[in-house]
C-alpha cells in the first residue's frame, strides 16, 4: 500500500468538496474521532480517503461481507473533484442508503471520470459501504 498523503491543516478545503478543512471534516473520521452520521458523509469521507491514500480507512468503512482483502490506492492517480448527484435514504434515521456521485480524476496526464451509485448500510451501528454500480451514460 502506498504512503498516505495528508492534506495541509492550514485551512485548505477538505478534498470531499465541503467548505471545511480536512482536519475538521473527513480527517476526524479517518482518525477515528467521529463516525459518519449519514451515508453521504461516509461517501465523502471515502472519496477523501482515496485522495489521501488511506487504505486502512477504506477497508474499515467497507461492509465485511463485500470487503476485499486489501485496497490498492494508486500513486499515479490524482483525484480532482467530487460531485454528489443525489442520495436516497441514508439519514441518521435510516438503516440503508444510496449515494450517486461522479469522481473526477487525472491519471497519466489524462482526465477521467468515475460515475457510481453506491449502496450503504448500517453495520454494528456505523455506516459502511456495501457495493457500487456504474449507471449507463
């Protein structure tokens, strides 16, 4: 697994796109100081984990029934921007939820796009990622 990258704590915005610093936003989830309250918050924190190459958090936030043995976070892949397209259920009062998003990236100097509809459930009281599907364009 690659060495983890950590965004500056100097006040720059969190990679997830919300107007808070990484430390105040997704960083606190990555460090285990808080848990995601909604499926969307978990989705955003998982995107940020890919940005900072935090494979341990990605595995921890994955449902045990679908979790791979390891996660390969690629050094030559740069995640540029996250767009949340919509969410259904996934509130603090639900037990399941879906978040549709587009994640923009650059790899080898070429721009790319990952469009996914991710399914989340509560497992042992915490939101976890189950699986994703790729909607047709």
